[in-house]
C-alpha cells in the first residue's frame, strides 16, 4: 500500500471514528433529555390561595362544604374549572347517600400507560359543623397545585396520571367507595393510589402510611432528604379514602399531619409545636378555617406529593 493510500485510509478511519463518537454523544444526550426531571417546588402561596377560595365558598354557603350542601358542589366546580383550563380531561361522577346527591371529580392527564395508572386523591367535603379547611381543604388544594404543576411542566410520564377529589368521605368513604365500585375489572389498572387527608395541621406531625413498602419508601426518602423525621400513620388507618382502594387489593400510600389526638413530648422534640396539645384542636369544628393551617407542614407535604408522583409515574 502506498504512503498516500495509508494516509487516506487513516483519515477515513479517523473521520468514521469521530462520526461514531458524535453519534453516540448525541444519542446519549437524547436519552439523558428524556430522563424524568426532578419534581418542581410547589408554591405554598398558591396552595393557600386555593384554601382561601374554599373558605369563601363555605362562607357563602352556610359555613360548610358538606355532602348534600351547596358548598360541596361549589368546591367541585371551583377545582374542575382550574383543571379544565390546564388541559386535564375531567369528569364529575354522581352518587347518592342519605337522600342527597354527592360528587366525585376525576381528572386525567393525557398520555402514559393507562394499564399502569398512578392516582392521587383527597376528599373535598367538610363536616356540617365547619368549612373543613385543614380537613380536607388542605389535601384537596395540595393535589390541585401538584396537578397544575404537572400541566405547567408538560410532564410526559411513562405511567398514566389521575387525580381525584372524593365526596362524602365524612360519612364513611362513600364517594371513594362509589368510585372503586365502578372500576370493576379496571381496578387491576391502578398501579397505586396515594391519599392525602389533612396535610396542614396547625400543630403538625409527619405521618406516612405503611400499607405498601414501595410507596412508603418514596415518602420516607423524600423527608429524609429534608432532614424531617417521620412516623408510621396508625391512628387514622382505615379512616380515609385509601381504605376503599386497599380493600380491593390496590397498593395504597399517603401522608397525614395529625387530627384530634395528642402530640407527645418526643414528637414535639422531633417536629416542634406543643406537646400535650392536639395536632388539630379544630378537627371537625367550626374553627377549622383558613387560619387553622401550618404553612410549613402544608409546604413540605405538597412538595412530597409532587416528588412521589414524579417518581412513581416515571
């Protein structure tokens, strides 16, 4: 082989190697770009603005947002309007209990494998005695702002994402049970259900459901990264909408900041607040207003919800 031929062949080989390296770099970059991004920080001010609106709805409708009362349907309408504008596919499901019509709002984000649906839910009704801003405006507003963050980020999850606001939890999980009953064989398509019932208690704790190890770990890892101690939720187990899903074999998880039972000295040492006082002294009372919220707990839990949905749906 002549010297010039060797030079030409070497140049060709070098060029091919360079092209291959460039292709591999571009391909790797493309794959890196499709990796799930970290969940965004949820603006607690936006969550609190939603709570203010739920308070106004209660004030305009006899002081509550309870099943069978106009404040409940007005709460559903308020949330639905925001989701519709954000690009969700929404539906309102009706059910009957105690001679009154109740409502569930279900919102689906387009895309993702519907055979592996990740759900986040909260009950939107209050008791008759008050506006129910912590119980459970807090969970309702938290998942609403996470849903809006999904839309704003134009998230393209591998698994399908669904959000739900259930009616008449306070009479025994009536709305969520009606929803699960309608699933039928489709219950096998629900990869996981995450429940958020009271996430802004004024003397808060950080409780994580332990019903499913995988889902429990997602939340515990998040709080560990924030140097926040957690405990297993036991006092309220079975008392909220996750029970409807758990009873038919759907994996469940969730968060809870405490209700009417008493914070211990050890819990106060870990979380702050007052030992010997209820986590929420206004539980199921008229004083459960927009003032009955701990902003830090509301912020931390809202961010934890976003983290869990981004991770579980990827």
